[in-house]
C-alpha cells in the first residue's frame, strides 16, 4: 500500500465556532485568527494506492456553489484537487474508490462537478462512491443544525448516477489494510479510515480531530451535534492512539499533516508532528 497527501486548498472558518466553549485566549495560541476572528484551515485528502485499487479519502469543497456561498469561506492558496492529483501522476479517471468520511460540503463537494451544459457530473467517472446507510439518511433528511452543511448538489447526484454504495457496517473494512471506525459526536456515523502502512497504523482523523490544537478534550467544535459524545469518543480514541503509537493524519490542520500523541500527567497531549512522506 502507498499513501499520498493531496492538498485541495485552504479556507477560513470562525475560530470560536471551531473551538466551541474554549476561550480565544487559549485556542489562538495554536490557531491565530485574523481581524474577523477567522482561522485558516486545510482541506487535506489522502490517496490510497493498493494494487488495482486507487482510493481517495474525501475530496474538498469543490467549485459548484455561487460567489455568495464562497464569500463566507475565503478560499485561498494555489492548491487544488486536480492539480495535486496530477502532480502524483493520477487522473480523475484513475480513481476506483471515493471514500467519504461524511457528507459535509468541505469533505465531499469535490466529488460532483458541473458538466459542459450545466448538469451535475461525477468528478471520478469510474469510481464507486462510498458512504454508509445511516449517515446517508442523516444527510438526506438533515436536522436544522446541519442543513446548511449537507448540500443536495454534492450528495444526490451520487445516487442519481448509480455509483453510490454503502459500506458493510459490521465488517468495517473497504479492502484488506483499509479498515475504518465510526464516531457520532460530530455527525451521525462519521467514518475514520484506519490504514496499515509501513508497519504503522495511520488514522484519517476527519472531524474527530481537525488539528493538533484540538487534542485537549474540551477543545470541541461548536459545529458538533453531540459535543459531550465527541469528548468521550476523542478520549477513548486518543488514549488508544497514544498506547498503540498511531499516526494521526490531519485533514484540517493548516500546518501539520500528521502527528502522534502521548500520555502525560495532564492527559493525552501532542508528541510529534511530521509530513506523511517522512514515515
């Protein structure tokens, strides 16, 4: 198995929303905000190559929405999904599996694009798009809190084009070496891939742990639907990660691709940060 980082771009979100009840004087030490209280965040995907399988985990925000929508998120930087896949010698038609941790717009928007006549088309025309049945129902019948994050144009075309499949929630494996766990605090049945790589376990953290600044337990996003459950899930996972030496791949950290954690007298804390290609 080979793993490659695919940076799809940067955007901005309100720092208070990203850290919930934690005061700005604390979270701004790791994630400084601009004059509008906005912090920069990455949208970092992961390419998994294993034999004939070329899987992509999440695909960024895409470009289908109007200027008003994007004005809220201040997209910036030179990275894009196509540019960085091509840099790796990979075309959209090479992707066999599009694995979606969850269906919030910044994780799945790049999977659907406008066609030449304004119709919705698959970005990855030969890929199977993977979600799970419980999260799909959650996303297609959204609660008022998350409705603005589940955009029909990002989601329904997968079903309309006949490429949507649901993973086996008992087996919790896409293929050998590509397993996943589910967590419910951020959104219902978010999936976090666990990959066997170079003798290590690499876990794609999605929105359970957006950045190294979120490692302390109370540092939970205001976007989470069940913040107390997030804290419980994060504690159990981070203790296991510290004990087992997991490599945590960070989707949203603007600086750090990967980290490890360790146990301290104050609980689990950051150990090391590094790039994926340094493993």
